[in-house]
């Protein structure tokens, strides 16, 4: 891909930039409508409720646990077996009866999210099971519905562009609207807490776990979009949860599999990582999630932030003044398990100042460890009460003490509505970013290039309900007047598939190739080069990281979509066909492949079609 003189200009390294930037029941119903009426929950009644709880019930309130199955009481046998193997119970109802957990998290792989009516009934079944217990409390049901590449609830619910796509659009109004729609649909499904938005500033292109889940690489715009999305979520009556404090944007290690170390100085952290979390707090964020990583400048002990009292209590609580719910990232991740082991981790997290313990690998071990720490005096009951009170306050603000249930009518009038789907399409159209367009190859012409081959990567749908993207794009282009054929070659195309694609390109007037995290010398790069060699015009669509552009030398047209869900792929089709112009601008810089210290495409880059 030819580089302009601006692109060739050497830019300061990321380190130099960082250094420069551094200069129960009816008695509580009144509290249930607190957010809508602008009042705080009734602490006197909540404290009285806490005082009546047993230590076992208090400990249970602090855990948020996975459970397999589509039903709270009658899961499929395979899910019963999985529950027995991992948790020692058969169902969500048994989980609640045994451990009195305060929250349950939904996952696609746990078979919690088949379709909207099933999800709503699962949520209702969980609430019935918990509220029917002696001194039963409503459950805070949560999930990771970031949209984009992380989505647990799929179609026919509305799937929206993810964070970096919204960052490319640059509209606070769109971020707020995305949060409002996402929150409204989750609430209708009985899900009252969403572990979104991601507040990490993605300054490291090699980041293996954040990437396009972040709004971008500049703290100011990220902070604005985080605050806007938080406002949208919370206006819909769903608790947003900004993550991953104190910031996961500059790491080359995935905390699912290891313990990352962030080497920012305190001044760099203040300038780069802190602003989005400050903005979330100022926007009234209901919950924040900790990160399983070390930041020696904030705590030199070697403990991950989740277990760090200087970070959770000293910085988050005392310096930033946050008194809402703090939830750990999953305690099953290696980043938090490496140093102390599963029995000590939940106790140390509570001592650090967190309130909710998310998804421990062994609930019985973790639950009993916390209970033993209270009985032995390592954790005082007053410390336990602080976190239980914060959790109950959140439940009261969300209206769970007033009405914990949803209805089929709520689902039908809210989830996947025509208005929500149209809004998702409009937002997506403002995100597609044109990175390269030599000789005006785009938009494609139905007259000059009527026959299209759509080849390339088909990553699995985040929710299991969309795609494959090559087929979606081919269908959308056909609907727009082209004759488009899909050929999935995968993220690591074999020699045989590459030959098939090359042969098919000879029969096409143009090729659209979908790329997914291309690296130098990879099979995807080989495929693109072989397609270019056919002489057929080639357009690349980077369906995940825009950093692919650095590895697509010679490709005359490159688009970035930031995710491969249907809403973004269809928007890309409209841009390719000229039905709408590209409007997105890069929210991250793309470095040169041969010199990572030099910028190929700067933040704000985004081409337009000539009028």
C-alpha cells in the first residue's frame, strides 16, 4: 500500500508520547424507584435488612456465579452434569438455595442465552427461586454484553457496533443511544447489570485482550464516550460497569492466561489510564470492575490490582471518591490465581476493598474461605456488611426489591424492535472507516464490476447468532445489485483454499477479501498477495483490528469495520456499493509494519468519497 509523505513521517514512540502526556420486600419498595426519582435508597431499611442476615447469607450476597442451563429449575441433562461437576448443584435454584449467591452471570457457552423469551423466563425462574427462600433476596443478573466482538445475547436481540467502532464514529450521542438500547433490551430480559463499557485506553496495538473492545487510544475521547455510554445504560435502568480498573490498555499479556505488568509511571497513569474511570465515576457509574494485572507504580507489592488495597481502597475509594460497587474480573482467570491460589484470592480481594466476587473456579472453596475468614476475625463482620450494603443499595436503585420480574410483553415490545435495529444500522454507518482508496476504486460500480468474489476470514459469531461474515457481505452486496459469491477461506487459509480463491478471482470483476488480525508472513497475507497477483481489483475489509492495514501492502482499497457482526458487515456493504459514504475516522494510530515507532495512518485518518 503506497504511503503518503505524511504517513512516512517518523512519529515519537509510544513511550515518548506517554511521557509527554504525563506533564427486602415491600419495606424496601420505596428504594426501588430511587434512580427514576433521583433519590438515594433507604439506607436505614437496608441496614436493618443486613442486621437480620446470617453470616452465611452475607457471604453469599458477595458472590456472582455462573450456572449451566436454560432453565432455573429444569436444565438439560448435560447442563445438570456440568453443574454437578463444577459447582456441586444441579441447577440455578439449587445454587441459590445452597450458597444464597447475590448474583448470577449469563454466558452463551453455559447455555443461558438461547432466545429472548427463554432468557426472560430463566431470569424470572432465578428470582422466584431466590425470593422463595427464607429471607430471600432478589438476584442481580449480569452478563458481558459489550457489543461488537463480545456479546452473550444474540439475534433477534439488537446487536450494536462495539466500542472501537463507536470511537471511529466519534459521536457521544451515538454512544449514549447505544447504551440506552442495550440497557433497555437487557432489562427486558431480566438482566440488570452489564459488564460494559470498557474504559481501557488501547495504546498498545499488540494488546491481545482489549483491542477493539476499547473506544480508542486517546484518553480524552475515550473518557467522553465512556461517560456517554454509562449515561445511556443507566437511563434505561441497567447498571453499567466500567472495566478494567486501573487500566488494561497497555499490555501484551492476556490476563486470562497470565499476569500482565503495566509499566506506566504514576504520572502516566494519571494522564492516560485514569481519565475514563474518572469520567465514569462523574457520570454516576453503578459499578466498576478490577483488572488482574500489576501496576508497580501504584502498588509495588507485586499483587494484582484486584487484590491490592493501595489500588482498590487507596486510589479508587479514597482518591477518586468512588463508593459504588466494585466487582472483580473473573476469579477463574490465571492473572489473579498465580500468586496466592483459589482459597486465598476471595479473602484478599475483600480485604483490598472489592464488593462482588465474580465467577470463582471453585465456589464451595471460595465461599467457605470467606466464611472462615469472618469467623476467624481476619475479615470483620463490619467489613462484610460494608460490601453487602453496597450490593443491596445497587439492587434497590435498580428496582429489584420493588419488582424483580420481567414479562413476555416487556420482551416483545423492547427486544430487537424495528426502531432499535434501525438505530443500530444508523450508528454502524457512521463507523465504517475508509483507510485506503487508490484511483477511486471505491465505491464499486455495478456497471464496471458487477461480479464480485467475497473471500477471506469467517470468525465465529460472538453470540452464536450472526454470520458467517463472507456470506452476510455477499448477500448484502447482491441485494444492492451486484452478483456476489462467498468463499470462506478462514483465518489461516490452506494452500488448497488459496488456490480455489485465486481461481475464483479470475472469474470475478473484483474481489472483496475479509481479513482478521493479519500478521507478517501469515497465510492471510499470502492469500491477499496471491489475489493481487491475478490482476483483479482487490478490496480488503479488516473485520477486527484496523492494524491489518499495515500488512496489506499493494491493496488499493482498505476498509475497517472493527467487528464482524452483521450490523457492521451490512454497513460495510453499503459503503462498498456507494449507497452511503464512509464516515468513520481512526480512533487509534496504525503503525508501520517495518517500524512500529513510525505511524502509517494517524488517529483521525479516514478518507471520503469524492462528491
